[in-house]
C-alpha cells in the first residue's frame, strides 16, 4: 500500500521557520520525484518545490526561492521541506505528492502526480 505521510506543520510567527517531513512507503522511492504543493482557502493548489530522487535535481516555485529548501533522505524514504523567513501568505495546507521520475514535464500540475498525502497545516501569523 502506497503511503505519503506529512508532518511538521504548525502555527508560527512571520519570519520564523518550520521543517516539514514527508515519509513515503509502498513504492520504489529512488525512482520517484517528490513534490510539495500547498493550498490556501479559496485558492488553487500550487506547486512549491520538487526533488527528483534519481538524480537529486531540485526545483522551486518563484514565490519560495531563496526561502525554502527541499532535501531527501533516501535511506529513510523521507523528503523534507525547510521553510525559512515565513510570511503570512505561506499559510496553507501543505501536501506531498509523488510521480515517476522520468521526463518531469508539467512539474506544477497536480494531475501529473500519482500519489498524495493527506496534508499538514502551516499557519503563519503576522
């Protein structure tokens, strides 16, 4: 059974930091790309960051470049999202998602991802 389990979301003040985790199981982790998406109330789900576990390539949305860092521990089948200099507009439910790591086109299109976690809430207060 495929599982993606997010953790680490909480309430934090603007300017603060959080680290989210996505623990994966049930598929060959090294062959997959793992992305973080977020969805704020009334808004569409948007891609935040992605890491390709086969070659370590990383990708970031413009809105988080320089503030967020994605990393992967292949031994633990876990992907992390280090979030610094958090802003109120970062408030959202954060989801991790997985797709086979070949021809990573349409990186920020949710329907391109096979598996999804249930999400973790991040709230940034001003």
